[in-house]
C-alpha cells in the first residue's frame, strides 16, 4: 500500500428533506480541519486524508473509513478529529479512539 493510512471522509451533501447526509452534518469543515492538522503535525507524506462520496452509512454521519484496516469512524467535532489524529494516526493507538468507532453492523 502506498500510504501508511488512507482515510476517506464522506462529505456528500443531499437536499433538505432527503436522507441525512454527512455534508449537512458538518463534514466539509471537519475535513478541512483534519487536512490542515495533518499538515501541521508533519504527517502528510505518510497519511492521506481525502473527501469521498456517500459511503452509505448516512444516518450515522459524519462518517469516515480508514484503510488498510477498514476501520469506520464517526468523527463529529474538531475535538474528535484531534483525538483521532493524535492517537490513531500519529501514535497508532486504537484503544484511545474506541468511542469514535462505528460497529460493522450499524
Ligand atoms: S452521506 Fe455520508 S455516508 Fe452517505
């Protein structure tokens, strides 16, 4: 795998009245924050964080998925994003981000 971790952040936006969407749940601002902090932490060369279209877990959004592990997250705030970046991305400590994980069957 080219990147050590490759994180997809759904930022799909649906019209009001349609099914919920990550874009309406604040995902674009979170994505911008995560990309900015990734660069500031000096992790940009090894880690890729990028936007994605709908990942079909819309009601749980904003949602993100990280490969190669295939681990799903629901990071909703900048504080969540900071915990994710500092612990899961930088230190590879999955225990400290359990509260951000989505179960496979949700
Ligand atoms: S809109 Fe994000 S998972 Fe569907």
